C-alpha cells in the first residue's frame, strides 16, 4: 500500500489543477500529492474541447459570467474569486502558455492546440511535486476508522491518504474516461446526487433521423430531411424554444445543423432546459427566425417586390408558379436549405412566406445523449459541499471538484473555468487543512 497526504482521483481539468494547487502548498512542509488517472494519459477530455482548439476560459467578470452557470451560480462564487478568469490566464501564462482572447471573451491557446493546455497543466502539477499515475482505474473508495481513505485500483494496487479530492468528471464522452464513478462513491458515502442528464447537446427534430423519441443515438442514420439540412450553418438567426406552449428561451446567434441535429452556440444554449423538458414528458418546439432584424410587415413588402421582379423577368416566361417560387427562395435563404424548407412547409407561398421565414417550426422529439454531449448536468448536490472549501459537509477530508458536482454552464469557456476554479479551491483547501 502506498501512502500519500492528498490523493486526487481524475486527471482532467479540475484534477490537474487540484493536484497542482495542493502540491504547491504542501511541498514547503514536506507532504505529497498523488493523482490517479484511469486513462493512459491525463487531460483526454480537454484534448477534444473546442474541436481541439480548447476554449479554456471566458474572461467575463463575475456578474456576467454567473449568468451562464446552473443551477445556482452563487455556489461557484467563492471558487471563482479564488481562481478568476484573469488569475487563470496569469497562472497558465506564468507556466508557459501563450493565449489569445477572441470573440465572445473566449480564451484559446495561441497555437489553437488543446495539447498545449494539457502539457502546461501536467508540467505545472509535476513541477509542484505531484506524482501523476496513469492507467490507475479506481474500483473502490472507503473511509477508514482512524481517519483518511483507502483506495483500491483494478490493477491490485492500493493507496492510503489523509485527504481525498474526487475530480472524476461526469458521464459525457465516456471514451475519455468519464463513466460516472464519482457519483457512485458519493452516493455510497451518503451524498445526494441530483438527477443527471446530458447538456450542451444536439436536439433532434422530428423526421431528422429514423428514430423514436427521447435519447436518440447520434450514430443512427439521417433521413432525407436530415441529409438536406446536415452541414449547414445559419448565421445571426433567432431561436425560440417553446415548452408546452410557453416560450422558454429567445436566443440570437449562429445555429448548426449536424449529424446529431440542432447544435451550434444557440442550439447548445437552449439544450439544457429542452432536454430536461423532454425527459419530463413535455412537448418541445424550436422556432427559427431566419430574418430577426426585419419585422414581418417589412419582410412581406420586400418579398412582394422580389416576387414582382421574378414574375416580370423575361426568363420566367412560361414557368409555373412553383418554378417561379423556387427562383424567389434563394434570394431570401441559403440555397442549400431550400428543399428542406419546402418539405417542412408544404403550403407556403409568396404571400405567407414572410411569416414562415420568421417562424420556421421544428418539433423536437429527442436529444443526443452522453456519447456526444459536452457536459453532464446534475451531480453531487451543492447542499452537501461547502462552497468556501469544496469539502464535503458529510465526510471530513473529502473534497469534490469539477463536473462531478451539480454545476454546469453554457458553452464558451465557462465549464472549463468552473473546473479550474473548483479544482484550485479544493486543492488549496485540502492542503491548508493539515
């Protein structure tokens, strides 16, 4: 059995930061930190964030940042102020990471390589004195009667520690090692785990895939409708989500049609509440406003002028109404989505086109699950963890950080910042408790 003063389980963003913070505080008193990671190398999930570019934080101040945190942002506030976005930039920069801040206050490594972020985090933790052990799949965590914890791994190795920090992530992208182990250990030690569900995920419209309702596997084949929409991006559009007849969200921005369904910045932003509603049996409808900058009356007048031009054009001579209408549509929406637009709105004509462009309706039947969602919503209850230290209120010496907590955010760097902030606070709190 190997002994350590602090053990961190999980080598993701929260775990690496916790190990670095704890080790830096402990090395002056001769104590040690060990990080156990089940995968062959740490930071696997960081490697795929931002499509490999790694949007590792958002530099908005707390009063703006907090609007993107769920379910209760107040829980994150002490962690955030211990490791703000600005402090994180300084921390990573001091350890060799060059960065850029782009549109939407999103920070990326200057190289746009997620591996650079991982390398800096690993190097920082190791330089501080942390021992990082990979290929260590933890199978059990037990409190011992005289204090501390005993940890067993699948390879037969065992570890004993005084303080334990669980940073095992959620259920999203299980191939990166996030398989929900931390939730099990939390429950076994008496902690409440709030209901889990995928967030920042694709919403699947009716008829988009050959599938039923609820969780719809991303790998299922697309229908003809899905094929005609997949790969298109709508820029600067409005998106409303209607749940059981009531508007729950109104967003503006870019929307992507992918092999999963509706994604992109505003698609992800509305996914959390939409998935929750679908799980609870509610009816969900997405409504796209293709012309949000134009009122319907003005758009109707513009369409009337365009229709008059098309009809009077000598090249329209002898063409049917349907043929002339198809000439009109590419003047108002991307040509790649014309077929899908017509198939979903079979009765539309030039007189009703304005309202249809302002209100293109999609019934949402399902969502892509943990296999490709960005983050897991739900987790270890905020009520059972001290926000000032990240220590459990139920088990002395036990800390939680990162996605394992009931704490998730919008896309845009907020989730990684939350992982870094809670990991840092857990690390320094564990070290200070000796």
